[in-house]
C-alpha cells in the first residue's frame, strides 16, 4: 500500500493518506519562524504495522530540511525514529537551555 504525505497548514499537521484518500496517520507541529516542533504522531489502528509512521517521519524531516528549518522532536515516536536516522542530525535540536 502506498501513502501520500501532504501538509495541512491550517490544521498544523502533515497527513498520510492511502490510495483512497483516507487519512492513515498524522504528525502535528508548531511552527515559530524557522523552528518546527513536531508534537505528536498518530497512526490509525487500521494502518498500524504498515510503515505509516516511518513514511510520515521521513516526509516531515525532508520537508524541514528543504525549507531550512530547525527541528525540535517533542514527539517520542519521532525522537526514537531520529535516533535510528543520523542523516537528519544536522537539522535537529538535541538540547535546550533556560532563557533568563
């Protein structure tokens, strides 16, 4: 099964859809300037185990890179996925500091 990932900016999320157009999964985000924080990944139960999460992860990371964005992976799934994909390390923030 093939999935197409598109951005739905008015809903602040990326959506993975199957060939029929049904939403198989989403990644939500918050965008501030050139910083994008991915907050949550959710895959519909009917599509679990079919690679939807990984398809979404790669698509959102490629999109961030293409747009020159810095990624803050708040979502545990994306943080774990990124640990296995060091090719994105150059655009990911791994630590934060308190601002005084």
